[in-house]
């Protein structure tokens, strides 16, 4: 009687290795390390951002790369309401109690009666 080894067949090892490679490639694609689907400019406003010549406010706004903003400008996406004197496109980009005037978060003015 021939004894057969209890080890894994070579095909199982090859399939597991291929599955691991595919998993690593997918992780790189979805983490942004490999840009498979990009290459074209993305509209800043369609992503919910706004173009500004000032830097995005750390902790309140995030910069979106490869957008259609004019040269020398950045696309900022508001995550939390930005503090006073921060760049903005509309009131939603500013913190509570502030409004967007001249693309800058400022204190709300009292309504005239």
C-alpha cells in the first residue's frame, strides 16, 4: 500500500498565492496608491469643493487633487465648519455663527429691521 502525504496539493498553494496577489492589488487601487480610473481632471464643484488661492484649513477642510481649479488655486472640501477668516464658497463651509462673505468666513451681521 502506498502512503500518500497529507500536505497541501500544489494547485491549492498556487490558487492561494494568486488570490493573495489579487487582494493586494485591490487594496492598492482602493487606497489610492494606484490610479486606475483617473487621469482626467475632476470638477471641483461636482465633488462638493471650492477653488481658492489660500491653503485649505487643516482639520476643517481637505484638499482634492487633480481638479479643474485654475492654476495656482486649490480645491478645498469642507469637512467641518471652518473658523473665522478661512476661505469659503458658501455659508455651509463656515462654522456655526459665521457666514461666507467675499469668500471668507466672517461673523454674521445682525439683520436690519
